C-alpha cells in the first residue's frame, strides 16, 4: 500500500485556480516504509519561502504542516531520490 502527498501552490483568491504539486509517495515495506520523492523539497521551500504555512495533503485528504510531513518522511527507513522530476503515482 502507498500514499501520495501533494502541496497546493499559486492559488488564485479570485478564480480559485491552483497548481497541485506531487511531493512524493510513501510505500509500506516488510520492515518500515520507503518515501519516493517526486520533487526536491528544498526547491519547494525556496519557491514558497521557509518556513512556509502551506498545507500538505495526502490523497485521502489528511492534512499536514511542513514539520509533520518531514517527521513522516524521516520515519521511513528508505528514501528514494531517483525519480525527482519524473511523473509517477
């Protein structure tokens, strides 16, 4: 089982248009979990400023702040950066 995580950027207050950026996917393993990054989190932080107050949301609608998300990622034994910039889900 896996869960995808997203952040909303460039939200227009007038027309409600926004860009949904895929941050990555957390996958269950026999021993722990793996997080596969879709973007470089540091680049996102540079783009929106740090610390940022944007909510991170998973595909099930659960919301996280940046610190909660980083803790969730740090709990994963494996981290995969090989797919940064690629489209996957």
